[in-house]
C-alpha cells in the first residue's frame, strides 16, 4: 500500500508564492505519472499539472507560466511551486500517483487548502 502525505499550502496574498509537497510512504516502482489536482466547492476536481515518468510536464492553461511541477525521485516526492498566485487559485489541492504495469494503481494525497486573498 502506498500513502501520499501532503504538506504546504495555507493563506497567501495575491501575487505571493507557495510550494506544495507530496511524499510517498515508500519508493514506488513503475510510476506512470504524478499530478496535482484542485477542487472548489460544487465543482469537479481539475487537473492542474502532471509529470510523466520521463519528466514531461503538462499544465492547465490557467497556471502556465506561474506553476511548476517537479519530482525528487530520491525522496519519493513531487512538488508544486506556485508563483504569482491569484484569488481564483483558491482551492483544495490534491496530489495523485499513477503506477503499476499489468495492474494500474491510483493513490491520492489527503488534500491541502490553498487560499489566496485579494
């Protein structure tokens, strides 16, 4: 079993920065991808950024140029650096790992609140 533990987040003024971390409880083999999602009340969870096993990254248009996803394989951790934050970035952020070969597994972090004040 894999557990993902998130840290970071909190309250920041518009224009500020935050870094989210997501650490796996153990090393994970055959990672297909890791990602960050966010969700606001009454809305579906939205993909914010993802990074593949090969290191390719994808971002939702609204965060391009402001957010950066990265991985530290030695620490089994994925990060989301968020700069130039806007009030519309306010949400609960979740990390996700997709791993496995013959069988695909999905694990989610516990979620962390990010609030951006105007």
